[in-house]
C-alpha cells in the first residue's frame, strides 16, 4: 500500500485522526535558504574596501554596476538600474512615464499595496481592473476600462507566474499607453521564451525577503528605451545624472528633475549579485516541486488549479487552488493545516486567499477610504482628477477578485522542499480531498 492509500484509510486529523506529518514545512522565503558563502564573500569585499556607497569610495568594488550588467546579460535587457526597493522602483517607473494629476493608471485588483501607493503618491488615480483564471489582469476587462484619461497600465505578474501578457502588451501598444510590468514575484520567469520584464516599457523587480532572490531589501528596473532609462537614473538619485567620477552632473536639461535618493548600496548590491547567480537554481527547485504537486492533485474532483499559460516559465513559489464554495475552501485549508501542511510559527505556508491581506484591493483601507498624505486630500481632491469621483474601491467593484478571495487558497512552495515534503503535500491534499470535496 503506497503512502497516499495508507493516509486515505485514516480519519482526518482535524477529526482526531493521525496527521500526514508533524514536522513543519520549510519557511517560504525563497532566496533566504540559499544565502551562503557566495554572499558572504562579496559582502566582505565591500567591507574590506570600506566603500559601501555606489558611486564613489575609497576602493569601489562596483557591485551594483556588475549586478546591472549581469542582469542585462542574463535576461537580455538593454538597460538595468538597481534601486533600494521594489516599491521605489514602481514609483520611479511611473514618474519616468510622467504620470501625474489628470491621469489614471489601470491596475489589477489582485496586486500588492505598493502598486496602488506609487500611483496615488504621484497624484494620479488608480483604475481597478479585474483578474481572470490566471490570477493576473483580465485583458477583456482592461480593454473595457481604458478611457481618455488612461496613461499607463500596471501589469502585475502575480504569485510567480504570468497571465496574458502578450495580449495586454498588444492592447497597450494599440491604445498608445505605457506598460509597466511588475515582476516582483516572478524574477527569473518567462512566457514562451520572453523573460519577465520584456513585455513592458519598463519592468521592475523586488529583492525583499519574500522574493525569488533577496538582498533583504532592494529592487531593479529594466527597459529597452535609453531615454526612459536616463529618466529613471535621475529620478532614483537626486534628480540629475552623474559624471564618470560619480559626481552629480546637472548640465543635461532633459534630465534636470526631482530625485528620490533611492540608490542601492554596494552591500545590497553584493547580496543581490550573489543571489542573481543562483536565481535559476532557486526557481528551478520551486517550479519542479510545484508541478509535481499539481500533477499529483489535478484529478481531484471539485478542485480547480490556477491557469498558467506557460508552465515552463513559471517560477513556482505559489500553488493556487480554487474550490466550489467559500465554505469548502475554509474546511479544506483547515483540514490541510491539521494534516501538518503548515510552516513554522509566523509563516504563511498554507492559507485561504481571504487571509492574504493587502494583496486584494478592498483590503487596502487607504484606497477604499481615499486617504491622503496631504491635508487637502490630494490626489482625490485635485481638480484634474474630478473624472474619477465615481470610481469605487470597496468590495463589489471587481466580481472575479471578490469571488476568488473567497473560494481560493494559496500554498507557498519553499525553495528547499524535499521529495518527502512533496509526497506529504500530495498525500494530504488527496486525503482531505477524498473527505471534503464533492464527488
């Protein structure tokens, strides 16, 4: 009798039976598991050189320069710019598009709060777009929402995989809109041979601890457009270019702007460079484990799996499952957790999508209540934004998002899952499915 059959013969652990496993699954944090001698060696070089600032120092080790060059070489981009975090990268990219009051940016309702924040802080208006079975932006709803005030589309490659990117890129081009591709959760991903970040006018990435590679904090932008790249360089710094000595050079009138001081340090650059050299191994481990799990559970009646248009380009950090009703989803996840499909205390290894917080538009109170950093309520009160006075941001605005938040669940796929871990996950899904799912 194989392990699955043996477990099927037991009562559910949530009802007093023996759980499939009692050892927590590894933490989800993909890149963190791979931090080691390579990161230490590069960080030590920066420390020994006493030169942690990117543009000049006692003996610069050019870690950030090397990171940008190797990123372009690895993923085929013309220009890359490292920054201090992915949230800043979003703001910089939209500023490079000259987004501001009077503009709207189309953004999916399943994203991260930083996407909305970048739009609002520039004085523009978020225009919510629903998702489809890829859990990414629905091109049909996108086309329906584009209007005379639309300036840019913020396409988010959510939960490690891309949606209908080529269709959305074609819409952006046809309608004359900028396309910003948020690849924060899909570093190393691709779709039919096109790397994540190549579909947009600018692509951004995050190296925060939860991402496919990490430097603790950090991010990066890519573009094939030299003008956009130079605007990003100025905006991420102090508003101007720098000369070969690393000093500010305000002479080019095209790039006399206002900067954010979001430079990446050489210490973060050293960490990110070491992780970049491992990222394909990291994502390969996650993708392999995830798709073995999918193959082991895809025939369960009543269970639907997220549609991934190109499985070979999936980076694998999350498995999304959809259930017939919200009640079945709740019972299924609780039963899985009781079977030991959970991580260490504090992790989000196995959760309902309704526990996924500000990834859903209606869980962002600052958006729903139109909060502002300014006393006058800017940008909501700006005269140029009067066109958006009837836009709604509370639950009910996007029916597919609303439904999936209730009926879907998320399993984090650690980058160091063993064969035994994968087998336990499959066994637990099948055991719970046999008892909970309708037949």
